[in-house]
C-alpha cells in the first residue's frame, strides 16, 4: 500500500473516532494496524500520530483497570 493511501486511511479513522466515540476501541485497533503497516515499511511515525497512539493506549489501559 502506498504511503499516501495509508496516511489518508489513518486520517479518516481519526475523524471517525471523533464522530463516533462509541466505536473508539474498534477504530483504535484499525489505527494501530495502519501504524504498524508504516512501521513494517521502515518509515518513522509522525510525532503526532505516535502521541495519539500512546494516549489511546494509556486511556484504554486505565479504563480496563477501572481508573
């Protein structure tokens, strides 16, 4: 998959996450998969996407621990 296509898909997923917060966890899984595709291509993650990924991971971890 082309880099431009991946970036567009990630952007769309982030928009969907804002518009459909009830599907947040499912959308995160999809975003995480797309970011892993970038990693597999040997490309560095843009800082803002890496930050969003970490923040979501922390949020879901805290939720699962009842915080």
